[in-house]
């Protein structure tokens, strides 16, 4: 700037002369004045006159910084030198005194007196050092951010440094050197206040520094040297120099430390990213400040004449294009200092740009795309799904969870996984973006749990990898996830999948795990084995149950094919709903019939509250159970809206309505409200977790249909024998003393001589290194106590002895179990166990998850299945061989033609009804009930052997049946082997996760049906001992036998034969329910029954919950829930319960079950009549 235009000059003759000469050479026009600034020695402020006219004072500002720096450095070095010399001298004096003391012992006393002086001095010095140390420690605490005061101080210093840098940016638009008035310049006043604070902070740092020399050379100290003293000089001289104030930009390097103090930066990547950015930006801004200084000032040796006017931000631009090696040339350095600086800056700046920028971009690019935080929506629940997150598991879960048949899915699904989704999974999330969100993280990290708001989630679902090579390791991972989640929020409801049954015990060790509050573990091995075991008792049941808890859309087929009827049944699911108060006081069979006939709903179970306020699920209870107010019912229906009819039903308003769709909420009564015993406001679809316990459907002794003390004499005497343990301690399963595995091993010749019949053959592939399948879960349902001992099917395992030895510890307490060492691929082994006479052949593999190729995972099971189907048999071989050995095969009594078996189907003298018609129920060999088929041709081919094969890969189902036309891309439930019940895959159990979340009673019901009555108490015992414990028969344990089981009812003979030929399914349902308390819920029909021409095909398929008008055929088998019959075991009281009697049981005792009679009259006369009738009816089909 120039002097004032009116010629006013400061005082002083020399200044006046210089100013006059300048004014004489300058045109008063302002434009000319600006254009000729290069002739001016120093820019002047137009408002405030400078004390030294025409002279630059930059050297004074710079000198203050240099003197401070070098003066302090000199003092520190001088102090350290003197201290070193003092230490050396003192050390020498001590050595001399010690030498004198050794050489002149007479002076020891004097030496001791003189030694006291240094000791006293040392004590005084110690006290002085202690005081200095306290001050030093206090200063260290103040600047170390270890306390709240320290953190506030550190953050405040950084904030003021950035503020000082901001003042520099503002002042950079003014000339480099100016003459402001301190009392009028607001920015100078603020900058002065900031630097006073920096000076005090510098003092604290100096006191706290352990090494003063290194502290003096620190970057922050250098910044203070070149920014703080010039401010005080500026006030003294009443002159401002922009100078080196740009060095405040170096404080940005500490930005990441400040953010860490504030707990903003927690991850290594974020800290590294902020470090790189702060170093890059601070270096960039500092270098731009230097270029701005030298270019606007000029070179001192050129008398500052080669300066150019550049704004600070133009210098920032210049350095960026220089670092990036672009160099447009529009802005460049003219001064020698500027160019020299650019030469060195290009070397360092280019290296920094080439290394820092790519790394910054990489860190930004590698930032988690799904690393945000979930924002909960008011009025909308959310669940967290974690564990094994893949395209297959997620698609299966979403397909069932978000099915349109669910009417209350106002739930947002939050997936949490530590690996970002691939493109296919990402596309799946985008298709469901309104209800699905994905976040990258781990449930083992509390920070990630906080991100997904686990504390406000309705539940957390943990998916397991069903195809992993090490199931125990996968279970351990899921258990750790449960521990982490429960540790973060103990009240969260968790539903987790487990692969191995024995690993469920570890969940009981978690203190906050509480199944009463909704926590559930879905054990895939347990349920898979249970489904397969139930198929051994009623083939096709596994398919029906799997379809019931899976949400399937109705697929309408016009053609009259088996698929049409099968798909109509597939559309049914299991629902729960509170029953209307109109049903209060009615017996269960009455309500069940009313719901089926009037409401078109199938009621199969209820939740009953006992007098002790404990709730238990009763499956098809008898007439003794009267419905209470607020009873929860379990229904089979095609839609949740249909089930609402049971809630809305009013006898006064809906008694005369024939169309169930018109049954809606009426105005004559208030809707059923949950009363005192049901204070929860949960949806009826959800389990009431705050109420009673989720027990198994075991009835207390007060609720039994038959008092155990009133059991007829013989059975009571046998069962009440207190010296014999026949059942486990819970009374739910048959039990025997543990047997050594060597006693149950059969050689091939021993098995051939035994001539097994009516048994279950389990073909297992496994070796000493295979993961355990959990065969106990397969055997337990077949040893349920609601079977009489003579009804138990013998079980023969065919497989590697090394593998079976590992499983035997869990099997040695079950009766009628045998082992044939061998391989299921050996036809000799299969013929030795009479596989053609078995009730069911089960094919399992323990080696399925060790193969990477999915199509080869089931190769052993498929080969075994095809091997059995291709075998040919001669039915007479077994009998002839037995006769040649001189003994009668089990179940064949030559002296009693009445009881001679016809290939396992025995015409036993049954307990008859009032009309003296015998009722025969075939449980596992429905294919052999075909009329007009000669028995001699029945089992010539292995294709007629009842078989169920476990598969891992759903697509491999196409290889099981060579005569079907299933497309390889067809879903499993649409394939013929699955519809027929001959194939089962663990993938169908995925739907249980969704079903359990919406209603955890469903899981309890399913487990009860398929496990034979496993209870949480039994799981606790197994967790303690890993084996069943025998118990004496007491009224309480015997009462547990009184529970339903699933059976198949044949229609070709018995009291329902008249309905089997063209009758209505609804009439059969009502008759069976009224007469025998048998609850029918499906049909197992021949595949070609709809054809007008006879067919030799013995394949059957499942029809779930047919409508009332559905027409029956004589070959149909009816799925029913059958009541326990105490009298079925009376004629068998003499049967031995010895441990090795498994080989002497035949199809005579395992295939035939009597329906309980409606009235009990003279049994002997009716039995005699029944035998006469059976002799007449026994024909070869």
C-alpha cells in the first residue's frame, strides 16, 4: 500500500525527505499508484502510519523466533554440559576418598564424619527432587489426556490451533507486512489471546518433558517458536508480518489423536485413513504458505523487486498441480527462493502424492459398504439374522418368512455377517429392500451388536451351515454367537440352529438361556432323525409334517393327476389361534368335529393349563379334557385368515351358517380377551412366553383317560413290578440295562438264521473319521413308551463296526437293537438281514459333507438305494432255510394257523367293536395292502421294499427314481420321491426357523410328534449323563405312556371298509373321532389310484387334510393320531423284556395295532368270533 494521497507523512526529517521524493515521483491518480507499486520500498497502511517509514521489519519477527529457538537450545546444551561435568567431578572425588580410606585406616573415623555431610546433602536433594517430580507428574497428567481435564485441554489446544490457522487464512488476503493498530484490529487481538494460551501450554509441555533437548526439537515446539514470539513483536512494533504463521497447519497431524481421545476413531482402518489425510493436507497447506510468503515478498538479495501477487489459495492450487506432475503453467514461481523450494518439494511431494493418495483411495474404497447403523422404525419390529449367511440359506429363509399366507409380517429383517454379500445375494437384498437390510459385522463384536440395535430387536435368529465338514465346530461357533449376544443383552430371544444333538447341552450352561422365555434350539440332527423314524412307523409322515410347517402357495392343476391332490394338501400349514368362548366346557373330540364340519378347520391339539398353572400341549386328548376359557388351539389350514373363524365363532350368530367364509366378527358378543391367566397382549400367532411353561404334551395323572391303578390286572402287575426297570426315569421310552456291543453283533450267518421280519434296517455309511449322525435320535421314537413292548420293531444296523462303536454309547440302553458289520452296498449283507421282509429300510450317510462337489455328496446313499431296488428275492428262501435249521422263524407258530403271518401281515385276534368286526392297522408296509395282487409276486423285486433315503443336495433327488419325470430344477417338495415319502432332505427344516419365530409352540408340537416325547427335563438328564437312566415303574411314569402316536389305518378291511369304497373322507373323520377318538389328518394313496385301469405300481403319495367331500378308495391308508390302548398288551404279558430278544420279534407284533373298543364286554367270546371271521377272510392278495 502507499502513503496517503494528501501527502501526510510521519514525523522525522529523513522520513519526510524520503516521502517527499516518493510523492514527487508518483502520480496522485490511484490507478497509477497501484501500477507503480514496484517502485515502493514498503507498503504502508492507509489508516495507521508506521514508525519506520520505508523499511521492512521482517527480520525483527524472524529474529525473535531464531533467538528464542537457538537461545533455548544453547541454554539446554550448556545445562547438560555443566551437569555432565559436575557428575564426572563428583564421581572422581568419591573414588579418591575411597582410595584414601583404604590406604589410611586411621582416618576412618574422620572419614565417617565427613561422609555424613554428603548423606545429608543427598537427603536434601531427594526432597527437592521429589517436589520437582510432583510438579512434573502434574504437568504430564495435564497434557496426556488421561483425565477429563487433560482431554479438554488437549482438544482445546487443537481447536485454538485450527482457529489461529483460520485467522491466518483471513490475513493472507492482506499484504505480507502491514501496520495495523492492535487496539483496533480484532483479528490481531484474537490471535494474541490464542498465542498467550499456546505459551502457557508450551510451559506445561516443557515441565512435563523428560528429555528437554528432544522436546525443544519437536515439530510442535518448532511451530510455537515461529508463531508465538512474532505476535508479541507485532504488538511491540505496532506492525504485522504474515511470516511463518502458516506453520500452524502442521497441528493437523494430530487430528487422528484428538478423534481417538473423543472415542470417535476406534478401528485401525479409520485411524490410518485420518492419519494419511491429515499428514497430506497439513504438508500441502504448509508448503502453500511458504510459497505464498516468498512469492509475495520477493528475494531479499533482489531488494524484493521480483515479487508477484499470489493469493494463498492460488498457491494451494500451484502445489497440487505440481505434486500431481500436471503443471499447467498458468501459475508458477518467479522468485529464486520459490523455485528452489519447488525443486525440493517436487521430490518429496511427488513421492507423498504417489504413495499417500492411492492408499487413501484404497482405504476409502475398502470401507464397508454395509457398515452403517440400523435406524429402528417406530411401530415396526425387527429381527437380527446372523450365522451362515449365503444365497441359499437367505433365499430359503426369506421365501418362508415373507410368505404371503402370513398375515402379520410387519417385521424388518436385519442380516449381520462379517463378509460382504456377493452380487447374487446383493441382488436378493435389493429385491426385498423394503423389509430387508444387510450390515457387515460380527455378533461377537459388541460394537456391531449396537449397530443393529440388538437390544430393541424382537429376536435374533442364528443360521447354521448344514453342509459343513465339521458339525461340532459349526455348533461351537453358533454357541459362541449365543454367548456373545446374551452377554450383550440377556433378555433377547434367540432361535438358533444346531447340527448335533449332544451340543444342545452346552446351551443349558449359558445363565441367561431360558426356553421358558422363548429361547429355542432347533437341532437339525434330532429332527431329521425323528422325521425318518416316524416314516418307519407311518411312511409318508415325514413329507406331510415337513409340508405343514413350510409355507407353500397353492398351485392349481386342472388335470386329474396325483399332483393335483398332492398340491392341494401342500397348501396347508399349521397355525395357532385362541378358541372362541363358545367352545368352553366342550370335550376336545366335540370341538374338533365342530371345527372340521362347521368351520372347515382341522384342530389337532390344544394348549391346556393345569391346576398348577402349568401349560402343556395336548395332542388329540380324549373326552376327559374339557376346553377352558382362552384355550390356544393348533390348526391345520391353508390360510391364517381361515383360522380366525375359530376365534370369531359364535353359536348364537353362526349356528345356522353353512358357508364358513361368512363366519366373521359378530356384534352380539365381545371378542375373547385374554383374562387374568393370559395377561400378555401378544398376537395369538405368538407363543405366550410370560405365562406357563412349554411342557411336552404329557398329561398329569389327574388328566389321564385311564387311571394307572385301574389298568387291568395282568398288565398292572407286570408294569408295577418295582424290581424291574422297563422304562427310563421319565417313563417316555422303553429301557433296558446297558449291553456290550459284542453281544448285539450278528455275523452274516447268524443274521440269516434268525430270519428277521417286520424289522427296520438302517443302512449307515460312515467310518472312524466321520462325524456322528446321532443314531439315538433315530432309535428313541421307535422305542417310545406309548408302544407296548411286543409292538417295538427290531432295529438292525448295517454298516462299519468302527463307526457304530462310536455311536453305541448312546444306544446301549435300548432293547431290540442289533448290528451287522458290513456295508450297505453288499447284497449278501442285505439278504442276511432279510431286507425284503423289513418294514422299512433307512439309508443314511455320515460322509456327506466331506465332498466339495455337491452332486457327489449323496453318491453312497443313491448307490445303496438303486442297489436295493435292483435286487430280486425268492420269498420261500427264508422259510425253507429256517425249517432246515430246525427252528421256526419268529412270529410263525405252526401249531396255530390263526396267527400264521402272511409276509409280515398277521391276522391277529383283535379287540373288536360292538359289531364284531376286526380292525387292523398297518403301520409301515402300506404297499402290501393291495388287493388282488398275489403275495408270491409282492417282494420279488426290491422296488417294493419300503425305503427312505436321506439326501444332502436337493437336486440329487432326481437320481432316486428312474421312472419319474421330475425336472432337475424342480423344487424338492414337488418331486415324486419326496411326495411319496421315500426321500428326505435336511433343507426342508429351514422353514422351522420362521415357524418357530412366529409361534414357538409349533416347534414344541413338531418335536413331540417326531421325537416320541422328548422333554426339556430329559434333555437335562442326557446333558448330565449322555445316556438314558432307567427308572422303576410308578403311577407317575406309567401315566406318561398315555399319549397319542401316529398310525396308518387301512380301509380295505375293518369297521371303515364301507367308507373305503367311494365313501367321503369327512364321514370317515367323524366316525373315527366319535367311535375311537382317532383323529384323521391325511391320506396315503396309491399314485395311480385315480386311473381307471389297474396298475402294478405300489408307490404312494401324501394328501394332507383332504376336504370333507373327498372320495376314498379301498387301497387308501389314513394317517391318524391313535390313542394309547392299555389292553393291547394284555395278551403279551408273558413276553420277555430281555435285552437280546430283538431278534425274536416279528411283524406279527410290530405291524398290527388294535383300535380301542367302544365297549368292553366278554372279551373271550368276541375274540373267538373274530378269529372265525378272520379265517374266512384270509386270502392271498
